[in-house]
C-alpha cells in the first residue's frame, strides 16, 4: 500500500518464482506474519525511505552504476521512472 491504496504491478513468471523463494525464506526468518511488508526488517517492520534509498544506492555502487562517492549517476528514484517509461514504450 502506498498513499492508502494498493497497486497492481505486472511482472514475469521468473520474477514470481524469485519472489516466492524470497517470501519462503523471509517467513522462516521473520515468521508467518502475512501482514508484514514484502521487503522488511528482521522484526517485520517497514524500512524507512531513507534506509531503503541508502541500501539501493549502495547496491548501485557495488554494481558499478554509481561512483564510490558523490551525487553522480542514477538515483534509486530513477528506477521507478525508468520502469514506467519502459513499460509504456513496450505497450505502445
């Protein structure tokens, strides 16, 4: 839920399999709480926007998409816009 509403997000079968595997492991680690967030902390709570953004930024740096320092290269928020733009392009 975001801003009080649910969103449907289409994705491929291979991503579904990965998500099912992740949810299985998460339930072993966090517990069976179905109301917890998909991507959650060890206690089942939500990540803050800042901590999620920092984690994604660190992954981008490790993958070589961003330099080790500074405010250069793609931002975590760019993923959202890039996905939407590509989806619209493919539907067109």
